[in-house]
């Protein structure tokens, strides 16, 4: 069953703000577009905030994706696919419930 978005995530969805654009770029595998738009190297990496919103959008059934945040195999596929584009903290966040 779909989980409702929290107010901040709903606001991002409705306004398609920067947070929403980054999260959807992950889900649609278009992170290269974000990297091209960001001039600062640390902003070119995927952060925990990006992953949190992406997971919330999936759980709310707002969007679909080839990536699965709910299983270990899905998380490993995500880590393998994005590799060094994920910040170290984001990589740890993805696997923390499996440690």
C-alpha cells in the first residue's frame, strides 16, 4: 500500500523544485543531467537527502523506477550502478539496515 508523502516532500512534488529534480534524476537514471547543471563537485554527488526523497516518491507510488530501495539486492544494484556518484554517507545510508 502506498505511503503518503510528508509535507516537505509533497511541496517538492507540487513545485518540482531542486530536491524533486535530483530525486527523479536518480529514479529515471538521468543523473548525468544533474552533474552537468551543478558547478560545484560536491553537489554533483548523490546525497542522503536525494535518496530519501527518491525512496519516498517510490513508496508513495508517485513514481516508478528500475531501482529497488527495499531489498538488499536492489540496494546493491543501485550502489553498483551509481558507484562513485554516491557520496560515502549515501552509500552507508543505503546499506545501514542490512549491517
